[in-house]
C-alpha cells in the first residue's frame, strides 16, 4: 500500500502558484513545465492537477489525460529541439527512484550519440528554462 498524498510537496505548490515554474501548457487535468535540473535540453515534466502520489494511486481518468499531454508535449519538444528520439520516464516510491511525491512524467528529447546527464545535476538558469519553455510552446502552437 502506498503512503498518503502530501499536499505540501513541491509540485502541489507549483500547481497552487506558491512557487514559480516555467510553464509550457495546461488544461483542466494536466500541467506541463520545465524540469529545474534538466538531464538534457528541453527536459520537461507533465503532472496531473488532481492530487496523486504516483502511478499506484492515480485515478485512471486523470492518468489518461496526463498521457495525452505527455504525447503532445513530447512531439512538440522533439520538433522544438530537432531531436531524433524521446525518453519518457516515471518513478514510483523511494525504492523506485521517486524524489517528488506528486505523479510526474519526465519528457526528454534525445539526440544521436548524447547520453542523458545524471539526475539531480546543476540547476538550469531561469533564462534558459524560459527560452526552452517558449520553444516548446511555439512548436505546440504550430501543431
Ligand atoms: P523524480 O521524483 O522523478 O525522481 O525527480 C523529480 C524531478 O523533479 C527531478 O528531475 C528534479 O530535477 C525535478 N524538480 C525538483 N524540484 C523541482 C522544482 O522545484 N521545480 C522544477 N521545475 N523541477 C523540480
């Protein structure tokens, strides 16, 4: 059995606007924004608006909505960064590699011969994150 959802996790605070983020897009059920410690150019996160700790407790309707956004943002990010591939990653519980306990999908454009940087690397500058969010947004608007 999974632990209870903690409404004070960092992504819940981002959703409530209590801490800033570089938003790409949102709809009634999902929210997409840039990862602050990107493992590569254009690394973003897609989360449900409805509280869910991870894939083990998420409501299936909410999960379906999040996956639609993952696909949309993934396609746009590949175009925006001229990527050849896309990695989507999702972790559950500490033992599964999860650090932030609000369900999230990593959406990472991939490039020939370039490995992902290790997780928890340096924080990206707000200027670069804003520029990268704008690039993905522009690609979304064209799609
Ligand atoms: P995970 O739980 O999937 O292992 O990792 C959480 C992810 O959230 C990491 O990739 C980390 O860089 C990202 N992250 C942690 N804190 C923040 C934050 O305050 N803002 C944003 N945008 N991303 C964060």
